[in-house]
């Protein structure tokens, strides 16, 4: 329930920002359905869900992605993103630093192996001993039937995001089988070369 309320509040804030952009920045013309799609997309960046909520029936993820390639939609989303960056003060460097904290976190910062009655046991460090940066790497702390469980944020996911952002990982080229398509048929050309008939 709390998550739903937060999502609704964020969606409402997005709508207000869109209204502001329309009045101040002369935003590109969009149909009501396209504007609703943009508003919904900015809530969770899920194009297929946004298309369905905006009233596009039977839209596959591929067709929903095609909406994002429309020049007016791309320009509108870019405007809202820029406005959000200005309002929050969040920069790319800030996000990269947070990813770095997670990517290079070490479980030994949180637990230690100590002797106890002739055996080696794990001992959790007191959270007051941790730095603010180390605390931000913790996803959850849970009491279980066997003790206390500590879980860090996903290192692999953070490493992959960092690598992609810094251009360290080269994506594998996916083999695509050309489809028989009438070249005279109107279509939207995605940035990856895929054609979506319209």
C-alpha cells in the first residue's frame, strides 16, 4: 500500500512538472494519449506498462519501445528529465559514486570471523562502527530463526551498470533474421535498426 501511494504521488508530481514545461518551455505537441504515455513512462521507465495505461491496446514491448522513438516523445521526455535533474540536484557523478560503493563493497566490512569455545564463528559488526558509505551498501538486515542476516545490494548488477556506462563492456551482437517487409509500407525505424510497421 505504501509503495502504491508513493508511486501515485510521484506520478502526480510528474503531471505537475509536465504542466509547468508546457507553459514555460513550449514543449512539443503531443496527443493526449502520447502525453499520458510519457507521464506513465517516467514513473517506472516501463514502456509496455505505460503504453497499456495510456490506452494503447495490445501493445507489445517492441511497439511500446517504438513510441519512445517518436521525435516529439523523445523531446518531451528529455525536457522532463532535465527538469527533474535541476529540481533534485542529482548528477551523473553522484549516481556513479553510489554504484561504485556497491560494486566494490566487501562483506568483511560487516562481519568478522572470531574464535568462540574452540570454534570459529561469524560476528556481525555493530552498525555504529560502519561508515555512512558502508551503511548505504546494505539492502536489508533481517532477524531469522538462526540469527541475524545481512544482505548487501547486488554487486554484479552494480558492476555491470558501471561497465556499460564507462564503455568497458561491448554488447554481443544479436543475430537477427531479416523479415520480409514491403519497403513501401510506412514504419518507425528504431535506433537499433528494427522496423516497426505503423
